[in-house]
């Protein structure tokens, strides 16, 4: 209880001074609740409004694919350099130490694997996200898939309802099937459908005309890295996406399958948060890679 011996009447009320308008650094989040904004601020750096998410949820459909055979050996050294981690609950609970204190975007749907027909996913109970204290829930949408489009949209809609109730943002992840066009028309439609159904963040792919995809989406877009590219091309992809309005990247294989993952994630950080151009970022990558090699040589 406050000490009443020195109780002073309030005097400095700032009369005649308008209250400051509190603009928020995350697109489309100005009217959200405090808890939502708090979690989004963990993911998106308040100074830049951007994020570098590290995705390593691949195993939930691919199993021990290259680069995530041993998450404890390949991913843990990278966690320090990421703004947010995107993973499944199994890996989070077994392998990521809670003392790292990193925001988590939890893969919150589950379903079929690469051995069967992909995209037949169901929503995981939100109680799991609450218990794990996550900053966001990720849901896949199979826009254009005649078998699973309606089901995955319903998953997102329900997740957004529950997330709103408990203050947990939802990220809609646009899946790309073998018969779906990888162009601005498709990604623009898929991203807008995510946002219209309650997603607070959209993860989609970079494409020609990407600025139109971003302009028509009322929430922040982070780009997926997709298949492994040469490091200089991946850095150029990041730069172009940010330059055309992306609020960040959510990369996996282009980081953990890199010849120097620690150097790569730092170079990506420099592009996303510092605006470093691709050529300079590639120079930074090579410099850190060399230093890491010398450090390892000295340790051995």
C-alpha cells in the first residue's frame, strides 16, 4: 500500500496540452488491444517496424529434412540473431530453452505430410498457445485448392476469433500448390483473403508486382524464403521485398542450409533493419563467414 504520510494532490495535469496521438508501428494494428500490440511489438522491432523471423517448422510435414536433422546443433546457434522463432510445439518444448526469451510464432495447425496429399490441416487447441506463452499463431491457407481451401480458411477464421479473445495475433501463411500461379494476382488474392478473415500478419512469397500485393493488404506482409538460393540471390530477394513494402522476412532454408548460417542471418538482419544493399550485405556475409571460420579453426 502507498505511504499516506506524504500524500500530495496532483497538480501537473497538462491542461491545455492535447494528448499525444499514439501511432503504432505495425500496419493495421492501431485499434487492437494492449495484449495484441504487446505481442506484435515483440515480433516487429518498434524502431524499424520490421522483423527477421527464423522458420524451422519444416519437420512437421517433411521430417528431418536437410538443415533441421538436429535442431539443437543447427538452429540454437542462430536463435540469438533472430527477432522471432517460427516452429512447432514439439520442437519448442523439447529443444528451445525458455531462457532465450525470444518471441515465438507457433505453428498452430497440423495435418498431412509430404507422403500423402498436403494441406489437409486442422486447428490445434488455443490452450496450447496460451500455455506456451507464444506471441503469434501461424495458420496455413490453401487458397485455390479445391479440396482444402474452405477448410483452411475456416481454420484461420476460428483461430482469429480465439486469438482476439486471448490477445494472440494470427499469421496467415499462403500455401502454393503445384497448379497455383506464382504471380501478383494470386498472392494478392491469397494475402487479402488472409487479412479479411482476421489474420494480423500474412506470410507469402515475393513476386513481380509485389508492391501491389503489399498495397492491397491491410496488415503487414513478411516474405517466405522458399527454396534454397545462392546467398547473394537470397539477400537480393530480401532487399527487393523490403524495398517494395514487406515488413520483414520469415526465412528457413536460406538460412539454415547456408554455407554459413550465422553469417547469413546477420546479413539478412542488416538488409531488413539497416537497409543494406545486396552487394554490401553479401560482403558482410563473406566477412562474418571468414571470421567464423577463423574462430572455429582457433577453437579446434
